C-alpha cells in the first residue's frame, strides 16, 4: 500500500515503532526501546492480569469476543494505546498471512458463535473432549490473530482458563515456546484445513506434563 494514499495505515499507532528501537519494539506508552525490557514489562503485566482473569471468569463462564478484548486490554492498557482493540493492519509470520484486518470483526463474531459457544465453559467429563475444545479454540483464534501483538499469549491465557474450568492444573506452555515452537506453528497452520489433530496432540502432551508436575 502506497504511503500517504487514501488507505494508508502507516500513521496509526499500531503500525509505528518506538523511536530509537531500530524497528524492533512497537510504539508504546512507556518509551521502551529494547526487546528485552519490553519482554520483562509485558511478562510482569500478564502475571498481574492473570490474577484478574482468574477472579473474573469462573468455572461456568462462557467466553465471548468481548471477554477476549477485555483480557487483552487489562493486560496491555498501560503499555500500548491500542490495547483491547482489533488491529487495523495486516500481519503475517514467516510468510504465513493471518486474517485480513478488515475481516476481523466478522470473524470474531463467528468465532464467538461457532467456537466459543460450543466449547466454553469447558466442563467436559471426557479428557478427549477437553483436548478437542482447547485445540479448536486455540487454533481458530490464532488464525484470526485479531490484535497487533500479544495474540499467542492471550490464546495461552484463554487455554489456561479453560483448563481450570475442566478441573486441570495450570498448563505449562514452556515446550511450545521453546524448541518445539516450529511444531506448534505447524499445528496452527494445519487448522486452515480444520485439521486440529496436530494441536490436539500438543495439548494432550501439555496436560500430561502439567498433571505430572502438580
């Protein structure tokens, strides 16, 4: 898109980087310029936000798109101007494009109706049903990628809350944020064909790992 054109989005806060960050850190309310410092600040903010999430969403809660925006806002409102708002810019990862920005409101409405309403509250007695619910909710959200940043962490926070609804311990996502990250991303991509089996395998392993550690 040509800069300065009718549909130019380069002046939106979410499209800009912090001055002096070498285009590595998004423009933020704290003037943070380094990735390391931003990671620390975002991690601490998420830890505090998770306490709020756990108090707000009980075992019988059916999640909505508005809840997810609220989670993103509670986490990042002191860091980014666009916290809790759907992105207005297109994004991709390693050449894989996520949903076009203009389609996000409609896609999230469909996600609420077709996915969240079926799988939350996550109160299934059969472990396989819990795994299926976690996988589909997780994959479909990440394919939409509704926010400029923080989608993966919101998705993992939502999975943690759903696991709690199912009576499971807190999920440890360390494996999928480390060496197995390529496998995890491939499982997200498989969801383009509504193939959730790869992500189901990942969640089954995460649940076993978390149960063993509890």
